């Protein structure tokens, strides 16, 4: 238990960032299947930033704050650009969202894998050092006993992700901007008639959402994989799970916290139980997807208004079509 | 927050109609542009390799007879999967799950070919595997459909999740079957159970079956009552109801076809090409096939064109990467195909919409009635 929970928390942060970012995007009415690609591009951005920083600084002068901020800026810029591309194609050029999303995933995964492999070949020995420093936000966590080992050993990203998910939730419920964005996602035509700039909201929501997804990619590289570039190869698997977490949490970002933690636990359970790559260990991986399917069915069967996706999800808005 | 009012110097209007020739000119330009950009990207990765890229495409795809059949097989996988999703998309049913449906076909075929007792004659085993994989694909497609019909469950997300269930089932199967935790499925060696070669020519059964079903799908969609019903349903489900089409039955029937074809493709991938099972056997090609079907407007003839282009890029780019010694060449074709599809998607905008530039005079005269000529 003491070893399982910290590992689950690390995986949780990746899922929360991905799912929260995707929630922001989907609340604006975009079914973004490009999330796995965007997350991979974010991971690439983090790798570029970390390489630039760690390669130019002697090992003993690496500063934790800068080692987080520099790659984070890069991850956000890279993922934001991917989000901008998605938005340009879907909002301005009105292309089908599923198609653009899937092709962005194809492109993003190929593109990022390609460059990450190059960076992995010329990785500097300072980068794992930087990764190690990021691992724990509270270096003295062990003093708090088992509780500290379990819950205080996380990185900056672990706690930041929880905070962010709650903040985003509040933003949606309590602020005018959040309300407007929900209106844009539910019924863009009415929102437009009410004087909300649909195009601007969709652009901003998608770009900010993509940046958050990009931070998920960053967390994957620097925290989950301890800054090892060569191990960064299955970000897209996490991205796809994020799409299902959004459904499981019924488009509420604070619910992504427990859901992500549960999926993080499931992720780590086979290894912790010593099942390894055996049939049962592999089979546990099915559970998140089965759970998603069950939730999809239940929410549609009881047609609960609280669990429905945004009504305008997946539909582009063009004024002349009304 | 008051959004700033930006006055763009152009405006976008939907085209009322566009001639086929004009649409294909736009698409042709975008395809050429995509190929040029691919070459430029290749040059960026490896300076001075602009022409090598195209040389690699040609040599890697058409250099030897062997390459040509490799290429045809590569195209066949994309084409057959695209053909599988086409009828579903025609009625606006977003079957993203073709990847999983094909994977189920792969799993069943691999298990049956490997584990059937050797006393049973080869052709019989192949027929059993074929039936099992087609049925498996159908079941995988029909589960989301039933819930779509009954509860109107979102089929895009449902079929997407079914993909991962199938992929993990493949991993589970491999873990069960593989001896001693090697995590690799044993190679099926009995030649009487495989349909890879006829004589010395590789992959002929795969290619023939694909061509057959592409032609059949073309006539099914164009010339039969069933195909017409699909088009009506895709255009307007209410119109379909008024003329007496039963949408639920059509949906059920079409998804049986769609899933069955995907299962058939899975069968062919194992029995006609790879002779083994791995988690990445379909390897995202189901998603690419969805894109190809969309780019081809769900018309088998156009889909064949785009599937061929993607197949050529897939094989040619991989060959080029080896030719010009790009590092991490495994992923190069992914970059190129992603770029290609993104650029061609943009062309659809120019086919459907018109960009009119506003001149200053026009802005003023816009509101005035037109002068009589």
C-alpha cells in the first residue's frame, strides 16, 4: 500500500491534466480526438525545454523551479500550437471534428515519436538529475511517517493537478466566463444570439485546454518516467484513457480527481500484486474501458440530464447553417 | 469581457454547388501541395534530401516486383478497412471501432489457426477461422449498435472504447498462449493453414479479396435499394421514416456488414500476411482508414485513390527514411501521413466553402440593390 499509492498518485496527475484539459475543450463543444496527439506533442515540448535547460547548465547549478518552468512553457507552447491548428481547421475551416482530431493524433504521435527518439539519442546526463529533483515537492516527506510516504511524496505536478481540476470546476460553475463557455458548447446558435462570441470562446477554450493537456504530457516525461526520454513511448495510451475519464467524470473536472486516482491504481495494481505481464495483469487494463462503456450506457439509458455530454458536442457552428 | 470586433478583409460563404471537375482540381492541388510539403519536411530532417524523398517513394514502392506486392498489400489493408466503415458512415453512424473489430478478427484467426488439432485439414481450419473472425467482427460492431438503437448511446465514444477492449484482449490472448512468458505469439508455420502466397507471388489472396469487396461495395452503394436506403438515412433520418424505411433495422443490418468486413480484414491480416498475433497488428490503421473513408466521401472509387496514396506514402516514406539514413526511421512515415491527411482535409474546406475577398467598393455597394444591366 505504501508503495502503491505514491505510484498511483503520479499516474493520476497525468490523467487529471489530460482529462481536465479535455473537459475544457469539450465544454466548448469540441469532441477532440486529437488529445492523445496533443499530449504527445506536449511531452515533446517538455523534452525540448528540459534539454535546452539541462544541457546548458552544470549539474550542481540546476534549479528545481526553473527545471519545472522552462519545460512547462515549452510544453504549453507546443500543445497550444497543436490546439490552435485543431481549432483553425474545425472552427475557421469548419472541417469535421472527428476527422481533424484523428488526423491530429496520427500526426502528433508520429511527429513526437520521431523527435523524441532523436532527443533520446543525444540525451545529456543532467536531464535525469533534473528529473530526480522534480520527483518530490516536499523533500522531507519521510518524516511524516507512512502518511508522508503515501500522500506527501508526490511531485509539484501531483498537487498542482488537483488544485487545477478544482479551480476549473469552480470556473465553470461560478463565473460568467465558464457559463458562457458552457452555453457555447450546449447550443452555439443561442449563445451567438445572446451576444457571445462563439468563435473566440471556442478558440480560447481549445487552446487553453490543449495547454493543460500538454502539461499532462510534461508530467508523463518528467514525473512518471523520471525524465527518461527513451521511456517516453506510450503517451497516446494515456491520452485515450483521458478521453474516457472525461466521460466517467460526467464532464465535471473535479470528479476527474477520484476517477484518475482509481485508474492510476488500476494501472499500478498488476505490478504491485506481482502479476506482471501475465493474463490477469493484462486483463486489469480492460477495466477502465469497460467502466467507461457502462457509464456511457447507464447515462444514456436513464437519460439523466446531469450526466449528458454538452449538447453541441462534435458539431461545428456556421451562422449561415441556421 | 467585450470581445473586440475584428473586420476581416474576406468573408466565407457556403458554395451552393460545385462541379466535379472543379472539386477534383482543388483536391489535386492539395495532394500535390501535400507531397511537396512532405519533401520539404524531409529536407528539414536531412538537408539536401528533397529529391531523394521522391526517388525513395518511387523505388520503395515500385523498385522490384516484391516491393510492388508489398505495396499492394499495404494498400489493401487501408482499403478494406475503409470499405468496412463506409456503409456505416454513409448513414452517419460514426464507427470509429473498425480497429477493434479487425483486432477481434485477428485474435480469433490466430488462435484457431494455431490451436486446431493437426488432424483437421488445412482448408477446413481456414474456413472455420474465416467464419469465426467475421462473426467476431460483427459482434464487436453490433454491441454498440444495439445500445445506440435502444438508448441512443453515443456510438463514437462507445466504438472508440471497444477498440481498447479488443487491443487488451489481444494482449491477454498473447499472455495466455505464449509459452513461458515470452510475450510473443508463436508463428503459425503450417503452410496449409495460411493463404499468404499463391505460387511465388506474395499476398495475392489478400489483394484479390480486397478488390472484390471494393467493387461489390461500389455497386452495393450505387445500384441497390439497400445502398439507396443508406444515403436517405444519412441525409435525413426523418425523410427515411416518412418513406417507410425502418432506421433501426437498417442500422443493425449495416453494422453487421461493417463489422463483418472489418473482421474479414483481421482474418486476412493474420492468415494472409503476418501468420502471428501481436498487439500492434492493426496498429492505428483503423483510424487512418476512417480518415481515408471520409476523404473519399464514402465513395469506394475515391477511397481507392486515397488509400493508394496513403499506402504509397506509408511504404515509400519508410523506405526513404532508410535510404537517406534518417535517425529513428520507424516513425518517419507517421509524420508524413499525418501531414498529408491534414493538408488534404484543408482542401475540403475550399471545396465546400468559398472565400470572397471584400474590396472597399463592394463593402459599400453590398447593401444597395444591384443595378439593372
